[in-house]
């Protein structure tokens, strides 16, 4: 239980730290313009020929696709088509059998579902899906980490091999501090990046999907965000 609490503390510290870094007038929750996923003229990262990146700052609706690039580690560039398909308000009744700390229960759980295709040249196997949520306090929150399989929402990592043309339907769990609200889904690999965001109707997560097989497992909050090189 002590380890679970420590993971939560790191997750909350990450959101607060990023919020503080954003107080210079830049708004992480939305971009400057872009009502549709238009392609930028000059790519912000080198991507394969024919891949047109969505303009930084684009504000999309759930169901729209953005083409993005990021550096999961130094010297590696990933390019993805990301289609956010749903945002869902979950409840802790769906976490049956998981050990939840008091700190965890002070948050609001959300699921984000997305269809993601590798359109780049790098094998991104094992990397985490580079999506965050934004809460009502304008904080970026990373997806949570589980020590086992959480059946209602499959996970936030790519398969061991995730190469050009591979596609995955991902589901990520987020814990918004202080019972916070999900206001947007954000692609923001670095603090300097003008985020691409998705907004839309918040659905209710399906009932009867409790993780009963996960007894005695521990669940914690998201790990601390780096600078897009994690």
C-alpha cells in the first residue's frame, strides 16, 4: 500500500508542476486556432514522405483524427494517426478487487479510448500512448499505471512490436485530482508544443465491467511526466 501511495503522490506532483510551468500566459488546454485537423506546411519533426502533420494548436472533436510526431526517446521519432473515439466517466465500483488508497479515492476516474496507427518508420513497441487529459484547473494528467491487467480499460502501452502500419485500439485510465473534471484530451509531448486537443460529449463508462479477477493487485496514479522523451 505504501508503494501505491507513493505512485499517486508522484502523479499528482507531475500535474501540479506542469500547471505551474504553464502560468506564463500559454494555455495548455487549447491551441491558438484550428477548428479542423489541417496539415502544417513545415513539419515540426522529420517524418516520412507523404505524412502530413496536423497543425499544432488544432482543436478537434472526438471522432476526428490527428497526425502527430514526437520523440519517445532521444534519436527516435514516432509518427502516429490518433483518433480519439470516446471519453468516459468511470466509477471506483469498476475497480473491484483492486487496493485503492485514500488518495486515489479523492480523484475522479476517467477512461479515454483511441484508435492509433503507426505511420512512421520507428518501431514504437512498449511505449506508452502519448495522450493526456486536461482537468478544470488546466492541469495535464498522465495515464495511470497498473501492476496487472485492468479489464474495463485495457491499458496505455503499445504492443511489444508496433511498426509502420500497425494499429491498436487503446484505452487509458486517468485520475483527476480533487475530484476534477475532464475538459479535454491533449497531445502535448513537450511543454513548448502548442497542444492538439480533442473535446466532446463525456459518456458514462459501461456497467458490469468490474475487475474481479484482479484481487490483491495494486493500482497507482500516473508516473511523472518527462519532456517527451520517456
